[in-house]
C-alpha cells in the first residue's frame, strides 16, 4: 500500500488521495504522488541568483575566493568560461589561469 506523505506546503498530515492527486484540506494544496519531479527539480544547478546553469556557460565570480592548498586568490569579477557540471549540483568544474578548479555555485552568477 502506498502511504501519503505530509503536505509539502504546510507539513500537515491530514492529506488524502482522490484518485489522481494528493490533496491537503488544511491549506488546499494539491500535488502529484510522484516525488521524482520534486527531487529532479532540486538537483538542477543554479547560480547565486537562481538562474539555471548548463555545461559550457560563462559565469562571473561574485566574491574573492581563497583556493585551498594554494596561495592563489580568485578575485571578485573574474569571468569563467566553459564551466562543466559535476555530479554534485552545488559545484561546477572550470579552468582559471590554467588550473582546474571546482567552485561552489553559490559564488557564481550567470
């Protein structure tokens, strides 16, 4: 038997399935039973402003970043071309000054 989870909007457990969608009578929110759409949406890499990132995009660094294990500092405003997405949706792989570096998406803007 498939159990119905709490409402994603108000987190109440007073939910029911009407044959097509799950419904929360407390807040009126309706959602499909599959969690695949929600988990896929959360795994889309986004920059600091919420814009979706894709392979080959050019981005700008929004904060001075110290590189661990090096005396190198990536300055704010540095433009990075041709980023590559990684398995972790919060990180991108890129080359800066000939060095391959992994950057967090929260420090980038498209």
